[in-house]
């Protein structure tokens, strides 16, 4: 694409550190950043927020899988 993190940050009016942290998974995409990215790339902000939400869910599933395995669903308890 030929677009650096620095250039993207300047173009959308955010600190370069914000873009770097998003790229490296240290920060999520906020509504403000989603609106700016959408405007720049000609997309919609909701798509950027959906990407962030999907990433957050995948990460949470990986981090909590063992704890989730210990939870017995209500439907199974009621039947037992």
C-alpha cells in the first residue's frame, strides 16, 4: 500500500504513537479513530469498530478458555 504508520497518523490527525499501538495490539480502535479511518479510507466507521470487537472477542476467548471450561451451563444443571 505504501502508507507508513506515521503518514497515516498525520493524514488522520492523530499522534503517530496511537497508530503504532493499534498495529501492535496495545490499544484498541476507539470510535474517534474509527471515524477518522473511515473518512480517510472511504469506508464506514462501524466496520472498524466491528473489526476491533471481533479482535477483542477472539483475544478474550483465548485468555479465558480454561476458566470457561469450568463453568457448567444452566441448562445442564437444570437437567442434572
